C-alpha cells in the first residue's frame, strides 16, 4: 500500500449498484480513489442467522469497483476483534495510519465502530478529515440499497433490479451435471452450480444470456424444481443457449445474466404441452435479447 494521500470510499458495496457508483463518483472528485470494503458481511458476525445473501462474489465486487473508478480496493476481514474497535480507533488506525486518507466518502447511512457508534456525522466532527456523505437515492427519490435490490431479485423482478444495478443481474458458477432431461427432449441445458450464499431469483422462466469461455449466447433460463416430471429434486438453475447445438460446457465456469422474467413455473399435464410452452418461451426470449 502506498503511503501517498488518498481519497477513501468506505462501504460494503455489495452489487456496486447505482448508489455505490455515486459514492465512487464523489470520491473521484477528491483524488485517486481507494475503496475500503469488508468481508464477510458484518451481519455474519453480529447476527449470523440474518446474514444476507450476496449479489456478487467478493472477487466480482472488487472488479466492479475498479470498473467504476476505484484505483485500489482494500478488503479488511470483518471479525469480532475488528468489530470491537471504537470509532476513534477506526479513524486513527485504519483511515489515518494505514490509508493516509485526505478525503472520505461514505453513504449517508454509513455506520462504523463498536456497536455502530460512529456514523457519517461522527466522521465529519471527529476525524479531522474532509468528509462527503452521499444520499443513496434515485431520481424518483426512493432509496437505493443492496437489500432493496436483493428483495427485487428474490421476487423475480429482475428488470427493476437491473435498473438499480445499472447492469444485468447475474449468477456465476460451474456447469454441473444434472438429470440431462433437457437433452432428451431437445433443449439441452447448462445446470449452474451456485455458491451457498448466492441471491437466486424467484422460480420461473427468464430471458437472458449465458457466457462461457468468452462466448455469450442468448438464453432461456429456468429456475425451479421441474414439477412436470416425477420425483423430488432441489431448486435448479439451468440455461438453454438458444439455437446452439453440441456445446460441451461441463465443469466450465458460466455467467448467467438475467434480462427479463417471462412467466412463473408451471406444472404441465405431460410432455407435449410442456414442449409447446418451451418453444414459445424460446421465441420470446430470442426477441427480447436480440439487441
């Protein structure tokens, strides 16, 4: 870490959504930006049972922060010992001694220090460093937050989530072996293995894109338990790359972007009506993603 003066932006930044991007833009007005973020999520220390799912992995969070203007990203492991630091210790040890902050930018609702005793106003009054506190709101005045976006995704409203993220919500994971039923009925799908704490959209059918090894295909995406077929199975996230044949994607990392929700998961009375609906789904997905 360089000992030169730095403009520091502080936060969790899960998803690096439009509000986070405002923080980064404000920080950039005061010099090269170093982002200070934390992992795991603080809630996992304070109340593990309430730990939120992640919108992106730590690796992707760092990449997105740099994409939106961060010159450097410092990740501090969030532990009980770190959480026990007083607000003044955090200011002196981290912001001044370690990061040499000459300007600090945070969200207006930012809290820090033991029992969240510090906030943006505390920084302004006690740090001796210029501070910008950014209100995380969209043009229509409603708050932008990772928890709001998380709720939208879980409800299946990926279009609205994408607006607040300023990009497509995506999942990333290895292509794993499934029941291979899609291959048998003419729609070979890539089943995606996901991290335990991934945020997964509501069951249903979506239009989006599947990317593997630098190639990106239009895709119809299904999330659910395949209720038309007998047997009990867990939720599956699978994607059919439209108009593609002979793809061998097993064990490769896939990125699955969600563009539009098409419909709920339905149980069909047999294979024929299912295939008819899947054909319609694929045609609509192709239309919606052809740009």
